[in-house]
C-alpha cells in the first residue's frame, strides 16, 4: 500500500494496533539502498506490520545542502520496500507535513554540538522535529535507524528518553559494498574517480582499528593517522575526524570503553560519512 496522507496512515496504524499487531517504523528520505532494505527486513522480522516513510525533510537541509537535487524515485522505492517486507509506504507531500509555517521544533542539546552538528547548524533540530512528527503520526513499537548516522541514532535515542516517546529505537549496523564503501543514497553523486577516493574513508578507519588493536590509545595519534591517510588524496576534503565516547559523544583524549570514530569527508561536492564503534579496554 502507498499512502500520501496523514489521516489514512493514522487510521491504518490504529486499526492494526486494535488487532493486536506490533508496528515497526523505518523512517527514510527514499532512494532506498541495501542499507535501508536491511532495516526493513529487520523490522519485518521483529514486528507484525512495517511502515516505511519516504519524505525528504527540507528543514534538516542547510541553504547550501542538496535538498533540491537529493535523488528521488518513488516507484522504485515502493517496489523495493514492499519486496523487503514493508506493508505500507507513507509518502507525504511537503504541504501535508508542513501545511503552514511551523512554530514548534524539537531540539536535543549537547549531543548535537559537535561532529555533524557543528558543521551543519540546525540539521539535527530538523531531524528530531520531523522524527517526532513521524512518531506522532505512526506510534510504532519500534523504529529502525542505520548506524552510518551514528550521531543521529544517539540524538534520537536521547530525544525518545527525554520526551517519553513510547517507542524503542533499534540501531542497525552499517551495510557496506564489497570494497568497503558504506552505503548511502548520496553515493549516486560520485563519478568513477570520486568513488575510488571514497574508499579511503573505510580504509582509514580500518587503519585506525589496526592501530587500536596494536595498543594505541591516544586519540590525537589515531586522528592524525586517519587525517594523513585521507589527505594523501587531493579529492578528499576533510570536514571532521573525531573520536568520541559512544554514549555521550564527548571528545576523548584517551580511548576507553565504547568509542565512536567518526568521519565526514567531502569528495568533490559529495559529503560522505563513515564510522566504526569499538570496545576499548
Ligand atoms: O536518516 C535519514 O534518512 C533522515 O535523517 C530521517 C531519519 C529519515 C529524518 O528525515
């Protein structure tokens, strides 16, 4: 099924709940890839009914971001989502989601200060606002998010806790191409040469992992190693390389416990993210 309106979507979810069915929600901006499909499959394995939302949310894009050219293909998304086990694709229009100028926003403090929050002001406020709206429209039992956007997962998990949303956030592993490239809808922007450069992201994280396995614990040394590896390629324009505590997202000087090593790198005009999470003794 494909719904474009909030009213019919609410009614459907309400009816399913009345029948005692559990609901899994997979929020997306469409142009689905295997990463999204893995979320849908997991949602289907853990819930009776799966709703996939496809909505390119303008308020999480900055003025120089790629809102206008973000890839779109609803028919393809619909087929892929249903094949992966979705029961309903919710694809509201801009007017349906934002019929008038919004005066209310959801802001998660502190966790949004660094990493992507620092380089994309207002981005996370846009994400938490639209995700709150989706949670109100589709009061699911569980919602599924990919760990490629690790900060987004941390921010939404905090929001759910702080605002008492009755919904479990399920983080799901990054899905990669065979050569290591983390799947992203934005990978379609890369030409052949850029795609080769994009491989350096996962490779640099692999090198960092090796260093840590060999006993290195100083964040600066690991960040420097990633940075110099990426800087060898003039196509790589580093936005950030940071090592933070996985739970608090606070910068670490010495690696301890669960750490997140996160990068954002511009390859040509395309900004790509990648990360690894490691348990460090
Ligand atoms: O990760 C995304 O695709 C988006 O940020 C989300 C969670 C669907 C909100 O627009």
